[in-house]
């Protein structure tokens, strides 16, 4: 009886706090039927994650492109950071089965948002990644550390293997 009450309290806590995933896990596919688009775009932007990004937090998603003629695929990790100052994120590293891997990160967007309480700095960063890396991430939780060559500090993000699996399933399905 104790375990039932504990489990019910735990579930209720998650449901009331908003941590309970009530939104569907979506992978978005665009361009597959549009003859004016040369590529199919796939992303996990809407994959059961909140979009509330406070200072010190981030949101991430995977996005990919499939050339309609050649079926060539490209893959990216897209991260939206919110910081108390400009960070100029330009490195992403993680441990792989073959050792420590480092990728270049590129800032593709930025926005400063100020009010009477101060400023927040949003930076959109992409990392071009290999299919082999995604296959590895689909088997285990991966932690990616972002850092900057210009400013001290780093930020870690955890990659959900289930999201990676769903993304790859869609990329493979639309590449046929």
C-alpha cells in the first residue's frame, strides 16, 4: 500500500509541475511533396521539450536534410543558448566509443533581450555531425560540452537516445 501511495504522489507531483510529458513526441518533416524544394527537411524541434529558456539554460534539437535527387543526407545538432553574457560558443566535445571527439560549433543567430531587470543573450549554434555519431547517440545518453575560445565557461547538454532514434527513423524513411 505504501508503494502505491508513493507512486501516486510521485506521478501527481510530475503532472502538476509540468514535467509530465503531455505533448506528443513529434518529428517535423517539410518539403517532401513540394516540387519547388530541392531537399526534404527533418527536425525534432517539437519533440516533447519545453521552449521556456531561462538564463543558464538551453534547448536543442536535431535537424537534417535529404537531397531529393541524390538522397544525400546531412545532419546537425542545433542548440539555442540563453546566457547572462555573450558566450560565442564555438566548440562541442563528447566522449565516443573511439575516445574524445571535438566538433566546431558555428553561431548562426543571436539576439539580445533587455528589460528593467537586465539582459539575456540568446545564441543559436549548429554543429554538423556524422551519421556514425548519431548512431552512437541512439544507443546511449550522450553529454555534449559546449565551450568558447573567447569566453571562459561551458555548458553541457544531454542527448536523449529515443529522440535520436526517432529522428534517424524519419531520415531513413524519407531518404528511400
